[in-house]
C-alpha cells in the first residue's frame, strides 16, 4: 500500500497485501491507491500488526468516491497470526490470488 500511495501514476495492474499496516499509506495517498485492484489478507490473531491497521484502511478505500475503488477486497483468517502469507501464496486457503492478479490489466 505504501508503494501504491507513492507511485500511483505507475502501471501496477493489481496488488496483494499481506499482514500490512496501510494507515500511513491511506493518509498519504487518500483514495488514489484504490485505482489499483487490491486484495488484502490478514490474520485476526496477528500480534505484530493489529488487523485494524488494514481493515480500517480498506473500509476507508471502499468509502471513496473520487475516485471510487476499482476492486478492493479484504480476507481475514480468524485462526492466523502474522503469517497470513503461507496459506495465501500456496493457495491452501482456497483463494487464487494468481488468477485474480491475471484478471487485471493496466
């Protein structure tokens, strides 16, 4: 999300955010990062980055109207800690982020 906030003019077709804190990025970039499809993943039991740090920013993006978000998703694993990337990237959670990314073009 920090990259999207700083480089919103670059051709990024989609972003998968894992266990991140998007608070500062939303403050810097406002609604602009929503021009890029975003799918965020986080563990409910993350003791390093509280889930609120992504859920509140995703809610803020979803509320944007100038510009409205292209495709913003949030998946929270209720039994996961900080490692929400393993089950996301190995597809064991049933979310095919690779196919999702390939659906988007800039």
